[in-house]
């Protein structure tokens, strides 16, 4: 198998394995019924049988039996797919079935070489079957080939490798038309969105054309078996799917720019927490000598274990109106906060026993 044919095989395998389903979206267009396109492929040709009488002028002393070679295939295509599973295909184009036979030795021990260059205008109608309505499909059908090229080169060389005889002529007794069959498989790879007005698919394919019916000549048993590997590019246009009560018109494609602006954070209610160190004075409620409930009195043991970090987890008590009123009174009438040395000393003693402020 030639190097470039191996590359075609390898590239086709990559295309099939790299295929991924298009992102799911609502399909607004039906798949096209009619597809048109072009296809190109490489032919690997295996030549079998016997050929010895090359034409009316040349008969080889030793018959040739086996050979192989490569050719190319270029065609236009039409496909009709009225159903997701069943369809029809028609490929029409030009191909070559060239090859080189294995060398033989003549009775005088001189090596002989034979190569051929065959060309056909080919028409290939086929039945298309897509199992499970998938992208994978099979096809089978006849092949009709019109021979337009039938050249050969026959060379005899000396044991030293020098050409002693060479003929470049045409075969005789060639069939002008050959009838055979083929079977193959392919894979559809969409290149555009399902909602695009014009669909485009890339379709790698492979086909096998057995030797049955592919005898190039009518007088000998020489036949050709071909393995074809190629790729097709297809176009089609589907109709818009009508929806009841929801007329659809295709929007023009255009660039869209997005921007994000963060809103300013404005708190609905501001909360302030204040923490004061322990003080040696207390604000009393007006007309009362009792320690207000807004203060927390600590025992000697609690005061000894008290740490400033504990203030971070103590929930502050809610300030009531009496506390606000007391602060206003002290600020406006300082005489209310004055105490006798005895009263002040008593209060300070109480503070020293563990009265804390919050």
C-alpha cells in the first residue's frame, strides 16, 4: 500500500474519532432532502489472474499473475434523503486503476516488467441506509465504468539491469464497459449549526469493490479488486420548521457585547458595636442608687479570670431610652453626677468587687 494512501486512511480515522456531537439546541430547520457535493479518494488496486497476450504485437514469453498499485478517484455527487434511514446516492466521476505486476523471468533468464495505467469514467448509484437514524451510514449498489485509458509499459532488462526492450502501447481486447458492484460505509460530520440556512457536512467514507465483474479484458482472466478510501464535502438546504402560533424568522447574525456593573452596596440599616474597657464609675438612673441592668456585675472569681478578649463574644445589651435619658441628664446637669466622698467611696468599693461596663 502506497504511503499517500496510508495517510488518507489515517486522516479519515482521525476525522471519525475526533467527531463530537454539536451542542444540543432547538432545531428550527428540517434536514435537507437533497444534498450536492464533491468527493475525492484513493484507490488501492489488487491485480490478479493471468495476462500474457498484451496486444496483437506483443505476447510475453512468461505470463504475469499478480500485481498491485494505487490510483485516484474524483467525482461529483448527489444524494436524496427523504427519510432519516433510507436514501439514494449517485456518484459520477473519473478514476484510475493503475498497477505494477510482479516481475517474471523469461526463458532466457532476462527479467521482464509490466505496469498498466487504466482510466474509467464511472457512474455509481447506491442505496443509502443510516441505521438508527444516526450519522453513520452504509451504502450498496452497482458500478458502471467506461474505459477511457488502457496503456501499459512492457520492459525486458538484461541480467545486468540494463533495458534491452521497452514497449509503451495500449492493451487489446479491452472491455469498453465493465459492470460490477460495491459496498461501503461513511460518517456524516456537520460543519455548521443545524439552524443554518445552508448545511455543510464532511463525510469520510470507505468502499470495497470486489473483482467480480471487473475483468478489464475479454480474452484473459486478469481482474482487479479495489479498496477505496476518501472524503466527501456535501451541501444542502432545509426548510424552516413552522410552529403553530409562533412564526419564526431567522435573525441576522451580529456581534453582541456584554458588560457587568456591580451595584453599590447600600446597607438598609447600619449597625455599630462598641466595646469599652472596665471603668471605675457608673452612671445611675435618675432617682435610683441601684446598679442599672445595663451593667454586668462580676464576682471576685470572675473578675480574676476576666480577659479583654472575652469582650469580642459578649452580645451587647440593647440601650433603652432611660439610659439615653440618663446620659443626657449627666451631660446637661453635672450636679446630678456628683456624690459625697462617702457615696463615691461606697460605689468605688462596689466597682472593685467586679462591676463592669458595656
